[in-house]
């Protein structure tokens, strides 16, 4: 999922996020641990790719060191990303 193309997101629960990158591309993002403050208030989510993906394609795909965060939530590790 290209992080610079995210135009909508929804926090399903403390371990699950759905993000959209276009009119039809939606992704299910499972987190490694409970992230209870993710999506609190009207704060945007920040998806952070790992260093190698950030340098080349700015994508997340469930690799090591990928994270999601928001203003009130420290970075949470991403476990998996799948197209739905």
C-alpha cells in the first residue's frame, strides 16, 4: 500500500485498521499489539514504511519495522497488510 496515496482510513478496533488509497483499493492492516489510542479524536494516522521501502517506493506491506501512529498513539508495529 502506498502511504502517500492514503485518502481515507477507519480504525476498526485496537488491532485493526482499514485504509483506502483510491476509489476501489482498500487494505486491511493488522497490528502486532493493542493500540488503544489510535484514531482518538480527529487526528490523522501516519503510516511509516521500513527504511528500505521508504527509500524506494514508500509502501507498507507487512514487513518488519513498519508502523502506524497518530497524535496520541506512539508508533504501533504492523503485522500484516492485505488488499480487501
